[in-house]
């Protein structure tokens, strides 16, 4: 079996250390077209792919681009977003680690 490339996903506080948001970023994989990343709801910032888990406008939970409307607690929504992102990257042939 061929070795799979590992992508490191960085999880950080939101802008200005906003504790109600988490930013997820990783190096943009060359094998995934930019158009697919954008269609999925992920932003491209130079050579990085970025997404955000944040409180919904109606304050009834948290959401991210892959798992809209998950959880009334930020960590529950973050967990679901991380699992969905890891599964999506796995389908593209990448292993994932978090930092």
C-alpha cells in the first residue's frame, strides 16, 4: 500500500482571540481543485485553506461549512466539523492530524 500524505489541520481561536469561534486551516492540497474547496464552503488564503466554526446569527447553535447547524455548544460543533473535514480529506486520499 502506498504511503498517504498527512495534512495537519490547525485549530485556533477566532479573530481577536474570539473564544466563540474556531478557525481551522491547513495547507492547500495540490490534488484538490480550488473550485471544489470553494464549492464546499472553504476559503482559500494564499496556500492555506480556512474555515470557521461560529455561532449562528440566531444564537441557537454553532455552524461550520461542512456541518451546518450542529450543536448548541461550540465544542460539539467543532467536533462534528473536524470529523467531517477529516472524512472528506480521507476520501481524497489524505490522512489527517490536528495541531
